[in-house]
C-alpha cells in the first residue's frame, strides 16, 4: 500500500550548535530551501531545530525530498503523516499504515506531556493494536524491518513516520563567506568545491583552457560539472580563461622542469585578481599532498608565494585518491570526471617536472616573461557563464 504522506519533516544539522548567531544560519537554511523548491507550491514553518513542509501536491513528495537531499545544513528528512493529537486516531492510523507482514518496533517520542501514557506504555499499546490488526507482523526491538516512529509534539500535532533519510549535513550555503574554486575536469576539484559548499561556502569556479590543444568536449565536461556543483551551491558562476598564450610563452621562455610550477603560479595570479574583482575571500583547489609532482610542500609554497592577500584552501590535502573517489560518487561527479578529455596541465606536461622547486630558481626562471601583461590579457578575455 502506498502511504499518503502529507508533511515533510526536516531536522537541522550542525546549526543547533550555534550560539547567538544561530538565527542567521536558520534564516539562510530557510532561504536555501525556498530557492530549491521555487517550482513547487507548499507551506513551510519552523519550530525548534526543525522545519515542516506541508500543503504540497502529494504526488511531488519524492521530487521535493530529492531536492532537499542536496541542501547543506540538513541533518535528516522524514516523509510523515501529520494528524491532530488524538490517541484513538493515532491507534487506528498506525494499524492501517503498517505493512501486513514483517518485524517491527514502535518508538514514541512524547514532547506533549498532557498525554496520560508514558512513551514506553504508549509504544506497547500501539504495538499491541498493530498486532491485533495485522497478525502477520511480529515485534522485534533489535532486528526490525520497520521502525514506526510516533512523534507527539507540544503543538497539538503528531507526526508519524518510518524513515530518516540522511541530509547533506554541514552548514547552509551562504553562511561561510565566498571562494573561487580552480575547477579542472578532474576528479578532485569538483569534490573540493562541494566539500567547501558543505561548510557553508558560496563558490564561483574558474577554468583554464588551452584551445585548440584542449577541445570543446573538455569544456563541455567542465560545464556539466558546474551543473552538478550548482545543485549543491544553489547556482554557480563559471569564469573561463583562455590560457593558451600564457602556456606558449612559458614553453618558449622557461626551463622545462619548471613549466608546471610556473603555469600554476599564473593560475593563482589570475584567480586572485578574479576573486578580488568579485568579492570572493579565498581560493580553493583539489590538490592532495604528494599526488603529483606539483603537489609537494615546495610546489605548494612556490604557487602560494604569488598571492598577496588571499588564502588557498585545499580541503583534499590529506585525502587518498580512493577517499576522494568515494565522495565523487556520493556527489555524483565521478562519472563525468573520468571522461577522457585532456586538461591544460597535461597538454604541456614535461618529462621531468621539478618535484621540489626552489622558489629562487622559479623566480629566476620567470624572468623572461611579461607577467603583468600576460595576466591582464587573460583577464580581459574571460568569458562568464552561469549555471
Ligand atoms: P583534479 O582531479 O582536480 O584535476 P589533479 O589531481 O588532476 O586534480 P592537477 O591536475 O595537478 O591535479 O591540478 C591540481 C589542482 O589545480 C586541481 O585540483 C584544480 O584545483 C587546479 N587545476 C588544474 N587544472 C586546472 C584547470 N585547467 N583549470 C582550473 N583549475 C585547474
Ligand atoms: Mg587534473
């Protein structure tokens, strides 16, 4: 039997740990939910670490729940039946929604202390009535197939449900500043972007591409990744930088061993300028210590040295590739990320990149370049797209 749920119960995540500024986080969460559900009609109200969505067209309930699964700041979601608190009604409803076969337990939460039973007494009473109506069922408090939860609130209403669907956790996007993620088409950087979204950060993305060395399909992949990140980040702006001229200049004028380091320094310079122009407060990358030649402490030091005012966040710095892949699958970016299109970094990859670049040598290697004008040219030709 298909149960007709008339309410969606949302439990807040980490927000409940917040002190004085908790209101702000709750307001942000509410706004984000409204943004996600802008195509639906419904009512929403909040009460003590929870939000309730009601008065929606019941056939949309699963679509609404799917939208909520990508809203950070939510601990869990339950589809429930909301009824006025009345014991007779609760008894008969519980018996009627129970599957006819299987093991179950009943759990009662009783915030409304005017009810004459204790939670345990009531659970036993309801369990007994269910068994009378559904003799094919049996109670098993430990290894149950169904847990029927009866949540009797102080507001005169009771919420009855079977499931707690995990939400995204974390903090609502928009509650922790803004960042610019360096987005390649690889596995790591989309995961880094969504991890920062989970900590409440609003992100924009910057992608460097080297047409004609990297093609339209590589760019399409980045756009498609942005569409996924956008679900978690409630929209995302993508800055596309033409990087070919810079790469060719580096290739012509610098020692091959430093190509990657110098290239990455240009990415950082451009990223910092774009961040400052767009009021973004940090730069995010998908780097992980020791994963490739440029991701050593010396490599990181020599890229970060070009920055004058912004920090670089590397949420994956201590992650193994396998841990990142678990997240890429969870966030649904993995299948796109593994499509085999060249990235600008791989096009000009030297045979022997310097693994421990010395900052003085790197600076010397850059002497033949007109850094300012290369950066300026690249910034002037940036194209912006919104997803
Ligand atoms: P990813 O899986 O994110 O591509 P990676 O392990 O392949 O990472 P690198 O290619 O060395 O490592 O890149 C390190 C980081 O630099 C990436 O995580 C990303 O943040 C950034 N990056 C690399 N290539 C680009 C690009 N073409 N455009 C924007 N950012 C890039
Ligand atoms: Mg890469």
